[in-house]
C-alpha cells in the first residue's frame, strides 16, 4: 500500500514538473523583450493575436498587437520615467501620485472612467476607459507600461483578455 501511495505521489510530482516545464516552454518559444537592459518581459501572445511591429530604443518600446479585421488592436508602450526611478511597482506609488496620473488622463479626455485592477501576481493596474479605447496602465522598475486597446467592439471579454495577457507576463530581472 505504501509503495502504491509513493508511486502515486511520484507520478503527481512528475506531472506537475512537466506542466510547469511545458508552460515555460510556451513562454520561451515566444521569446523575450529586453527593456533597456533593466529587465526582460516574457509572455504568451493572446490567441489569434500577433505582433505587427516593435520599435525598441534605449528608453522606450512601442509595439502593435493585432488579430486582424474587426478585432481590437493593442498598442504596447513601455517608457522609462525618471520620476519613478526608485519605484519597483505601481503598488509602491503614493495615492497622491496615482491621482496625478488619473488627472493626466482626464486632461486628454474628461469623460474617462477609472477602475483599479490587479494582475494574478498582485501588481496594481489602472484601467482607464474612454470613448473607443481601454488603457491598462502600470509601473514596473521605473518604467511606465501602457496597453491601449482600440476598436469598434471593446467587449469585457477583450478587456479581460488584455488583463490576462498582462497578468501572464514574466518580468525577469537582468543581472
């Protein structure tokens, strides 16, 4: 009986390691994006989407994620901000600074609405919704990250897909 139990536990552990390895393999196949030598990002691309282009300079990255006709387009923007040079994550930002960030969005569009979200790893996100767009904003290692989805049909399913995409990202520290 003990041998059967030990065998079953061993099988469960092997399957767990295989599942983790398979998950990591998918992310590795997609590749990594070097962010100014500070960190790297790895993530699965949402189903049906692909990167059309990526422009990567020392302090800024702009990418365009698209799934074709009729589906929302996602613009990915990662920009270094000296003001956040000591900021590890958006969670560490003071609420007065968060309000200033919200105000900067209101300056562009007075009608925007805000919702605080969180990734699967507990990283704070700011969801900004306006006419024809949804912007998911966060800060990581002094960089502002924005994922702006635009299109005719911005359903909650698409917005959730975007939040899941961000939640699935691995931020790998470069040593």
